[in-house]
């Protein structure tokens, strides 16, 4: 019975939890028993949501070509808007990623959040529900509502719990992403006028002329490129990350950036395949610029969070590269490899960048600085932490045996099939990624104890250890055995490629 | 044998995990026991595998362990290909690793990171075994990068030292440049064959060779040439071939046991192994082989020369490793793959021995590494002295020692390889390896004489502490000295001329130099031994030893004079042909400035300054102008409304 509504449960359970937290409150004192109850409630809701997603994983049929766990209820009769949910092998891994990361964020913020903790945890739970909503919505308007609603909690998270320049960062974040998504709404309305429906699956099957396809693609592009973010609309991300509290950075990097990539796969490619083909060269160029240009920019960052933010942009470049290779591959196989690689890259990046931001958070909680220059020789005082950080850095540099390698490997192989030089530029990440990540490690983790702050550092506490250990295990597991993830996506990607392969003209 | 293979690989991994994660609980002795027993068992099982392959008549096995992932028709597996080439490598790797594990007990005795060290070297053994036992390109790349990771961790083992953490970053990045080529090579393989599996790819070798790839836009390249050169770029990184050699000398910042294990005997030979493994591909591209032979020849000769001016005991041995790796590469380029692997094997023994002997001296000297501050150590450390002598004689190819058989035949094979008709390439290679013999003998015995003979240049206080190192240190020396001395006698025949490798190595008949040598030149080990005195190789080596003796024992004033007279040449060698300067001041600094430029000019000035905040400012300014219209006075708005109404009405009446 409940199994039929599992997507609704996944969306509304955390949102209900968020509301409950607001009602419990923190009693004005973070150490009060009321605040403790509130935190336990937050953890309970995030864990329950995770358990529900496990049920989703168990019930998920890898061989099914269509949408699964479909729920469809009429919402606004006048505009034929439906509360229409459903997932396939492309959205399911991202939902699992969301439910997996959120409890970790709750644990990570356990006692490091001193002001308004109830609102803080509430914002994350509500955000979780809304993000799952984006990944499961099959109605354009519903998708749009979740998409925009998602901005509000994140806006608050950065604006209330952020650093010194948080107002600049939130405004930049909000305007960038909001302006982008308004054009998406315009595209939806145009499609509604054509098809008399907001059903995404209907959009996918509707014939659309080339000019209209190009325009819709551009409208989507602006919305999604900002979210990914792609060069040159990426500059909000480093600012947002730097000012966001640790948990905000984790969610932003791990899940919100995936919205852009998901948008391309779910909307752009199947709804406007010819438009996508027309612009695929541009997309590949922007992706490769992201890999190379941003790689160099990341090298010179002095702020650890900025460095990881830039590294995220470069890694997401692999995701967008993999998605748009299909028209450039003349061989019969390879398109699916690029697409799988893109998806794996998104999931893996969620784990690794999340872990990297948590690592910086661990240091920030102790020293209150994100500057690389304020550290040095952390391994002397925090050996366990250092081991984790080196592991995640290696994963970030795409070392085989970690999840960071899987997606990059697939995308590089696929891009070689498209063009030698695509692969050549993409593969520069082997050098650049290692250079910026490990140079940071050299300056932060290794060396003599640099100053009194570092000398006074305490190694990880149990709570931090658990969070990082869970992430480390999952990064390794996905690196050693990515088959479960890849198998989950294969059928849906095949289906997607069939769909995109058919011209709508 | 499946269970054997799994055990060989997984036992060191398990030991490494236990020693790494539970190091505090099991203590120092617990850590070394569990890892030593682990690698010991691996060695034993590997020996059984080798025995079965060689005498038991076992066939090569190609097994899949599990499916890593399948997508879009590309099967990515983890599996083992165990043939005679693999079996030989397994034994070499586990044996040297076993020796180094034991030696480490003595060498790292007082180090606070004792357990961590054992965990790392066991992890290395696992990674290296994964590399050599792989049956596909994916796992090869995994092992390839995993050994790189452990090398990174171990070079930077003493992470407080600035020089160590500089060296490990440098090593990793330079290796990544190689891996950049390597992953493109693997991509090319997938593009042309649709598979990552060795057997399937080798089966399609002819079809690859018949295809072409557009790279530059001028004229298409032969696909096999592209594949082989890209893969070889990976080998150049890992096996430190010029110009990607710069990381190896600096890697000496790591503790000496890993210099022996990783940076001499095993990891750096991965590139050699890889090319030999890929012989069914390389044989289809003479262009690629010509590239291989030239790179190898340049490395063999020019890196050897650098050994002459080094004063750090470990760096001398490191340059000698570079040069010997060059020798192996030359053999690969001459299609004498077996000769390369044979030299790899003897080199693993004698070079590990030399490093461990150097380490023994370093322990005794309380971590002094400058050979100018040593001398006459012979009488204090007799076991180290004799074993180091065995290692040095093997290195210079003194008749009868293991290095003699491998190097002599390697040079004969190069001499024999007239096949490509590319005269210059052949002459470069032959002259390099031939003259390299003199250089090798010169720098080896320069070091040997300066350390063990002549005047005692250390302080009185040093002398009073100087004594032979404990048994955990010298026993591995002796155990390595035995194969270094004698293994050549009974292995050279089977490995090079009696088809030990069987189908594991493929050589095109028209240029099978070893087969040709087998018919015209080879009789038996004794024959080769007695023949040696009439070869230029022997006389060049002897001349090298004599020169070293004359310059550094007899007339130690001469080297100083030469150094003063040929200042330019000396500087060129001392600065290592300016490669480091080029890379650090050129590429690294250039990359940083470029990054800074893109960041500050691209991101901050143009995108953020001009476009983003520029737009915001423009909106602000526009709003500032418009604000003047919104005065807040009622009459202004009323006036505006009247004008608007008039215009609207006028439009309705006259225009429509």
C-alpha cells in the first residue's frame, strides 16, 4: 500500500520533519534538552527517509524501460497540471544520493551550529524533500515549483548561517539561478500551449520545429548551465561555497549541482533532441573549457573551499561532456558509455566533493580559517583526519579504486571515440586535477607544524569520524565495484538514447 | 589455481589493512609479523605457480574474478592472466618485497611511523601484483595508478621534510603526465577493438594495424602506432624514461627500503613489463618500436653520465637505475622482449641489493648519505662490503655474475637488430648501450671505492660508532647477493633461447633477434662466459673500473682538476641537463601564472567584473535614472497619466 506512494513519502516525510523541528524549537539554548530532542528528531527523519529510499532501491526494477513508482493525481484542472511523479534509472541514483548525504549533513552539523539550530536543521530537511521532488517530478509545472522552491532553503542557509560576505553571495546565487530558471518556465509555457499539457513525457513525444527546438534548448541551457555550473556562468559557485556553512556547501556541491546535469538529461535531450544536436558542439566546447580553464584557475586558489568549488566545476565538466558526445561518435557504441560516465561522475562527485567540504569544515570548526596559508603539517596533530583527507584528495584526483575514476574513465574513452582532441583535453584532468588537489594537500596536511593553531588541533571526534568513514567506504566501494550503480542506469540510458536518436522534425 | 592467485593478491592486502587500521592495537611487532608472514605466503605460493608453469607443464590461465561494470557493450572486468611472464614477475616482486619487509625491521627500527610503513609496503605488494597479474587494461591501469599512489605515500613518508613532500608531489605529477598518455592509449585500444581484455585485443592486432586515425589533420596515422606510442608514454612516466625521468632521483627522499623495492626493483620496471606484455601490439608498429629504442638509448647513456657527478650515495644508485631501465627499453625497441625481462629480473636482484647495501651504510653512518664523507668502511662492515661488491660486479656485467648474462646478451641483441633499416636509430642504440657499459662501471666503482676504500673521511666520533648492521639488515643482503651472483648461469638459456615465455611474448619472425642469436651465437652459459673476454663489453667495463680506481683512489686530485677545467660540462651534468629547471621554472611556474591569469583576468575581471557585476551596476545606474521620474508627487503621476491616456486614445482613433 505504502509502496505505491513511496515517492510521495520520500518528498513529504522530510518536509514534515522540517516543520516538526520548527515546532519543537531549540529552547533558546543549544545545550538544552529541547535542542537535543530537536536534533534527534532531525536525525530520525533523515534516517527514516534514507530507509524509505532503501525500500525504493530494493523495489527498483533495473530492466524496466519506463517510469517506475508512478503517482498521478490531478492538481490544477484549469491548466491540466498533474501531481505526477515517477522515476527511472537516471533519477533513482540521484534520489539515493540525496537521502544518503542528508543524514550525514545532519550529523556533521550536530553541535557545530550554535545559532538557531532548529531552523538550520529544518531548512536541510525541507530542502531534501524539495530536491527529491525535482528528481521525481514528471509534470513540468510541478518540476518548476520544486525547482524554484529549492532555492529558498538554500538561500536562507547561506544567508543566515553563512560567512562574512554572505549577503553578496546569496544575492549572486539567487539572481543567477533565478534568472536562469525563469526562462525554463517560459519554455514550459510554450510547450504547454503546443501540447495542452505539462506532462514531461508528452513533451518528449511532441513534434517541434527546429527553430523552436533551438530556442527551447537555449532557454533550458541558461537554467541548467547556471546550476551545473558551466563556464562562463560559474562565478556564483565559488562565492556561494565560500560563504555557505559546511552543511550548505555539502548539499550544494553534492546534490544541487546535479540538478543542472539532471535537467539536461531529463529535459533538454529528450524534449529537444535536434536542438541538442545543433548545440552539442558548443556544449562540448564549454565542457572542455570547464575542465582545462577551471583546472588552471583551481590551481591558484588560496581558499580551500574556493579550490574545491572550482574543482567541482571542472568535474561537472566531465558530466556535461559525456552527455553531449553522442552525435560526435561515429562508431555504433560509445554514446551510452559517455552517458553512463556522466551519470556516474555526478553521483561520485556528490560523494567526493561532499567529503572534501566536510574535511574543510572539520578544520574550519577548529581554526576558523579556510585559507591554505593558515595551515601546514596538520598530519602531525590530526593523523586520522589526514588519512581521510588524503584519501578523498586522491578520489578527487580520479585515482582508480575510488569512485572518482569510474566516470572520468568512461567519459574519456567515449570522447576518444568522438575525437582524439576531445579526449586529449579531457584527459588533462589527470595532471591538473592531481596538481591542484595534491598541492593543497602538500600545503595543508604535510610539512612541519606551521603555527600554534595547528599545534593545538584535536583529531577527529567520534561524530566526525563516523561521517567521514561512511563517505570513505562508499567512495571506495563505488570505485572497486561500480556495477550496482551502472546496472541501475543501463536500461534507462538505452531508452534515452533511443529517444534522443529519433529526430522530431 | 584460482584460489592460489586470489590468495597471492589478497593476503598482502589484508595484512596491509590490518597493519594500517589496527596498527596501534597489534603494536610494532604485530605489524611486522603480519605483513611479513603475508608477503612470505604470497612469495611461497608464487614460487609454486612458477614451478608449475615451468616444470609442471601448466598452461597459461585467463580467469575473470568479477565484473566491475558493463555498459554499452563494454565489459570491464577484474581478472587474472597468469602465464610464464606473469609467474616470473610474481616471484620477483614477492621475493624482493619479502626481503625488503625483513630489512625494514632493522632500517625503520626507531621510526614512529613503523606500522604505517609496513602497511604501505604490503599495500604496494598488492598493487604491483594486481598490475602484473591483470588480464585487461582496466585492472592494469588500476595497478599502475595504485603503485603510483603508494610510491607517493612512501616518498613522502617523512612528511615533515619539505624536500620529501616536494619530491612526492613531483613524482606523482610527472607520473600523471605519463598516465595521461596511457589512458589515451587505453581509450584508443577500446576505440579500435571495443574491448579491454588482453586476449581479445591481441587477437585483433592485425585489424588495428590496418586502421588509421586522424590526429593532426595533415595525414592520418597508423592506428597501431598511435596506440603503442600513447601506451609507451605511460611507460616513460612509470619507468622514468627521458624526458619524464626527473622524478626518480628525487624519489630518493623516501626511506631506503622503498627505494630498493619500488624505485629500483619493481614499480619502475612496470613500464618495461607492460611493453613486453603488449608485444603482440608493438610488433605491428615499427615506428613505435623505433621511438621506444631511441628513448631507451638516450636514457641509458645520458642518465648514466649523471651518476658520475652525484655525491649522494642513493642518488648514484638512482641514476644507475635510470640508465639500466634505459637498457631494458632499448631491448624492447629491438624486439628482444625476453632480454628486457631477463635484465629486469637480474636487475631487480642486484639493484635491490645495492640499495639495501647503501641503506646499511646509511644506518651505520647515522643517516649520512654524502659519499665524500665516507671512505674505508670496508673494515667496519665486512658483510655489507662483500654484498655490495657482488651487487656492483653484477651491475657492471662482470663475467659470471647475473648482470653479465643479461646485459651482454641484451647488447648482442641490439647489435643484431639490423632489421628496421633505419641506420641512425640502430647506431644510436648500439653505441649508447655499448658506451653505457663504461659509464656504468665508472660511476659504480667510483661510489664503491669512495665508500668502502681509501681514506676514512668521517669524523673520529663517527668512526667509534661504526659497526656492521644487525642481522635483520644483513641477512636480506646475503639472500639477495646469492641470486645476484649466480642466477644468470642457469636461467639465461631457458629464458632467452629455449622459449621459456612461450606464447606470452610475441615476436615477428622477421626480426626475432634472440632466435637469430640462438642459432648463430649461443651455445651455453659457459661458452658465453669464456667468450666474454674477447668482447668490447668486457673491456669497456674493465676500463671503467680501472678509471674509477685511478681517479678516485690513485690520484684523487685529478677529478677536481677536471671539474675546474671543464666547468661548463660539469655544470651541465650537475644541473642534470637543466631538465628540472625547465620543468619547475617553465612548466610549473608557467602553469601557475596561467592559472592566475585565467582566474584574475578571466573570472574576476571579465566575467565577474564586467559581465555579472557590470550588469548589476548597469541595472543600478538605469534604476538611478528612472528613479528621478518617480518623484512621489501626485501631480507628476497625474500628468503622466494624462499624457499616456492621450497617446493611447490617439493611437486608437487614428491608427486603427
